[in-house]
C-alpha cells in the first residue's frame, strides 16, 4: 500500500484547502495517509522562514487573503473571509486529538478534515475541548477517550517528535507531503503527489531528504 506522510498543523489554511483532495487521491490509489501534526512556527523558523508578524502586509494580503480565496473557489471549499478568531490558540489539543485517533486506528482522516473545516469554515475554537468533543462525536468516535489520550504524555511526545522530524526533513510549511521520501510542499502540489503514487519522479541530486 502506498503511503503519504502528511506534515501539517490543525490550524493550517492550506491544509484545509487540500484536505478533501488528498483524501480523494488516497481513495483512488489505495494509499494510506499518515498524519504528522506539528507545531508549525518552530518548523517554519528552523527553515529560515519569517514569523507571521515578520511578513510584509503585501505578503499577508496575498498569501493569506487573495490566494486562499483563489484556491477555495477553485477547489469548491468554503472558507471564512478573515483570519480565524482563535487562530493563535495552542495546537496541543487539536493536533493531539488527530494523533490520538491515528494511534488508535480510529478515523484520523475524517477527524482531521472536521477539525480543519471547523477552524477555517466555521470560525470555531479548535483548542476548546467542548468544541473538539462535538467534532469527535460527529465522526462517530468517543470524545472522552480521545481527549484524554490527546493530553497524554505519549501522544504529546509523538507531537514533539513529528515537529523534530519535520525540521530534520527540511519541511518549511504546511501542508507538506512525502511520497517515498520525495517532498511536495503545498496543497497546490497535489497533482504531483498523485503522479508520484503511480509513477515516481526521476531521482534528483538537488535535494535528498532523509526518509522515516
């Protein structure tokens, strides 16, 4: 079974824009999506990227405004037309819930999609346990079990390890997908991800990211 390693954060606009599409690609190719939620800011900064506050207004207006609108219309995805109210809230719990679901083999794909959509379509507070409980239940999963697991030391250790691995593999933004170690940054590269699942790209000495 082909595998896509999927590095992203639960509050990522572009992960939301590509969420339904990557799930369709997995279904078409019988691929497994391995969710690797991360703390995004340390990953971006380790790669030399600017913090959100350090970017120019023109950059913010385009990449976090007009570009989101373009892709939302192109993909037929609903997004709110402003920065989410709770965008700066901690990611430990929403990322942790996705990790916990995957560790339990219970609906991580659907839960990830629900959390991303709640943040970017519904302007919900995905760091709030009650909000997450509703989303978890809506995916047919047990809120109490997953929320407890999300807060646990083993799950948060995986969260930290995902972040460290993203830094080691030179990830610089969310979402980033790996197919057999070949990196594809951004949901706008999903056509390339799909091609790689059926026919790998020729090897390159331009970069050689470590695998696994």
